[in-house]
C-alpha cells in the first residue's frame, strides 16, 4: 500500500478537500483507496457524511493501546474502491496520549500496516499543527522499499504561506534526521485561490512556481463546484464528473501515480 500524507500545519488550506478528491481520483483509476481522518477536527468524516467511530472502538484507542480489537472494524466502506477510517471526538486527546507513549512517531504506521494488503493507496488528512500527530503522519508516508508515498502540501496564495512552508520543511528535515528515514515531499498544491483577487495572489503563485523544490504539482482554484460537492457530501468527481475541478484532481492523481 502506497501512503501519502496531505499536510500543512496551517489550517484552512484545503487539506481535507484535496484528500477526498485525490482519493476519489485514484479510485477512478482503479486503485483501492483508504482515506484516513487523522485530523482531530474531523472535517473529512463530516464532509463525507460517515458516522464517527463509537466511543469504545476508535483509531485513538487502538493507537494508544486502549483498545486491542481488529482495526478492520473501524473501516467505513464509502464507495466500492474508496473506504474511510473515520475520526471520533476523543481524537482531541491523541497528542496528549502520544507524548507519553513509546515509539510514538510510529504508532500510525503500525495501525496502517494492518491494511497493507487490503488497499493500493492510502491518503492521510493530517492535523493542522506541528505536533506529534503530524509527525506520525509524516513517518507513515516515509520512503519504504517497493512502495510509493510522500507528502502533498496544499498552500494558500498568501504571504504567510511561505513562513508556514519553511516551518514544515524544517520539521520534515529534523524528523528525517532524528529517525534516520527519508521523507519525500512530492510537491505543493496551491489551493482555493482566485487569480482575479489581484497582485498578492498572482505574486504568491509565481513565488511557489519559482521555488523549484518542492515543485508545484497541481493548482486547485476556487470553484463553486467544489463547495457544492462538499455540501452534498460527495467528491467533486462524483458531483460533476465533467467539471473543470474534477479534471484538476484527475491530473493530480496522474502526478501521484507517475513512475
């Protein structure tokens, strides 16, 4: 199973919408896809209209050793090739529990290993923070022999995004060094922007494109179809398969799947 983490410690950058729609695009390519709602805010669970895990059987409980059942019981089949590991309100306590745990950075990896043969790809909706929960997501998406994976970084076309990106890159570098692993950043995804908003947006897009590394691998503009799909609790590819936004996510999937 290839593992990707949609990550940015800055909130409101479109992580959840990108996670859902990339997952849908990968499923459209015939991949068996697992979406993981690792964000304690639970936006993905809500956006897809799936039920939260029951209090006695949750990701947080399994990861922290509070529940030792079969984690397959957590799965919600959303579509034929698109399944979800939903959140629960107790995820707000995850970081606190992880800080007291041994081998804490590997706890999510250990959970996902249980699904290794069940899916072709996994996309994690990581928390909007630089905390241990994010480090778990980064480690889950580390380079592994014979597997694809890495980080996908949605960014806003705003001045504050550059500093946020530098902080994330620093965290990745420190974690890679401390854990002696390689964590690949596949690229940036400028998201939820409108070029009609003026010079700040256009200049920031140019700055992202000129970075070189990480490269810009997709651009997801602000579109009503994406918002309507969110309200309808379906991926935009299902809401309107022929709309421009659906094609953007198909193009992103092609980049992710490219050799």
